[in-house]
């Protein structure tokens, strides 16, 4: 029998240390990308092009690597105009830099402009210590671990504009800071592109993940300490989600009205563009998911993984969340917050962030003040029935 996984509460744990590290990382990214003189500063011209169909999560995951390469090479990041739908995706967020493409034309000396293609660089090569796809970190933060850094990178890349934050407040009021959030990813992620867009579509992709049933989200939620005063937000692309919500037997849960995302349309280059009007909705979905308390999602979704990275940074890497699957290799499911070694990042290497205690499924979180947070893992699909693959609990809350 699986125990109720309610997290214990502790005081005076190292949240301030992680907060100061985050502040240092964010200041470094901002300072590098906001020079006083954009006309002569070295520039990293980062390609927005992609080789195949990629959604918002996957595209921004790789694009964020430009920020890291910029720090390593001491260059300001400027994004190319090769794929304008990428700029649409980023339009609800603050610009990464105060320099623009116009600044690349003012001083064309050979060494000033370096072209960088984040989808195809030597730093993508896998190694024993970095088996995950896209492992890249700045030298100055090397000791803190790659997955700690990736959360910093995404947090900087997706800083919401004032208008975006206001749109969130208008939609949710102040409740967005304390909602339960489910991310239910369906359509092309679980069915493949042919099933969604048709055989003649230019968008090609295979099914990448299993679609959990809605009851699996409720089961995962019940492992956390209940707070029935909270609303539940369902972020989804499934237009039939209301029918599943109506079948929930626990009638004490109150769901907000879901707004399924519209189907993506191909851009001119067939790379899975989005409606310009949808960019704001995507941004609000990612940001509202990052406030989920708890957040219950599927790590196989890059969209959801972006939200988790932001959540981890905001909450000093002590968060309540659960994933109903293991996720892809690019997103080691516990790499951001654990010792690693289970998936994705080799244990006991300098590239690993050692923050949370990790235990096997069925083990109650260690009741120790030294255990800042706990990760409970289902090691195989046969263990624990059809339950969630990962639970993470913050142990640092006041009693």
C-alpha cells in the first residue's frame, strides 16, 4: 500500500542561499546583455531557425542556450529573424537584450559578430558526465550544477512584460499565486502530428508520450496535504477536457473554467508556427503553471518543463509538484533538484545539483531538518500501480 505522501514542515533551511545564488545569476545575465554601447560590443547572433517541427517548450529550451553561450563568450545575445514565429512566442516576455539586429550593421568587423546555431553546436555532444541533450552551462556557475543553471536560464528568458503580468491578474485576480494546477497535454504530443493535422500537412512529428487519464491527476493531488479552499486550473490543449472534469467523483474540488489552447498552424516554413494571438495565452499558461501549488503535469512536455524551471527558481528549489511520467532525456526528471544519478545526469559529478533528498517509491520523506526537500521516485512502471512517476515535496515551510 502506498502511504499518503504529505510533506513535513521545517524552519530555518537554506532557502536564502539559493535565493542569493539566483539573484547573482539573473544579474549576470542582465548585465552581459545590456551594455551601454550596442554599436561596438561583441555580439552573439543567435539563429531562431529549427530543423524540424518543434513546439514552444522544445524550441525555447534550445534557444535559451544562446544566453549561456553569450556568457561564456562574453557577447551580447541578438536573435535572428530567420523564423519569425519564434519571435511571436517570445513577444509576451521582456527582450533578452537592449541590442538589436540593427546594431549588427554598425560595425561589421570580422571578429565582432559570431553566428551561433543552438540546435547544432559542439556542446550538444553527449558525454559520460553530460548524457542529457543540450547540456551547457557558464563556467562561472559550473560548481552549482547544470540543471540548477538551466532553471536560471529559462527564468531570465521568460521574464514577463508588465502587460503580461497585468493580463494574468485580470484573468485570475490574486488567486494565480496559490492555485492547484494540472497540465493535461494531449493532441500531437500523444497522438502524433498526422492524427491532428492530417497526412498532407507539412508538420511531421511522432507520438512522444502516453496520455494519463484525468483521474490520475486527482490521485496524485490526493497525495498532497489537502487545501480545499484552492481552485484547480487545468491547462490543456484537449477540447474535450470538460467532459473528463465532469466525471470527477470528488465533488469538493472546484475547477476554474478551462480554456483549451487552439490548434497550432504551420508557418510558411512548416515548422509549427503559432497564432500571434495565441502567444499571450501560451505565456499566461506557462506562468500560471509555474505558480501551481502543487503543480501536477507530465515532464515529457517541454511546455510544462519550462513552467517547472521558473517555479523552482522562484521557490528557491523547494517546491511541491508531481509528474505523471518520467519525461524526455533532455529534461532529467529530478536533475534540477536532486543528487541525480537516477536518470539524465551522472551521480556525484560537479554537473549535478545536490539539493533534495531522493528516496524510492513507498518511502516516507525523511523527517530531518537537513532534508531541505524530498523527491520520491517510482523506479519502474510496475511499481506503485498507475501512480505518478515523481513526487517532489518542499520540507521548508513554517509549522
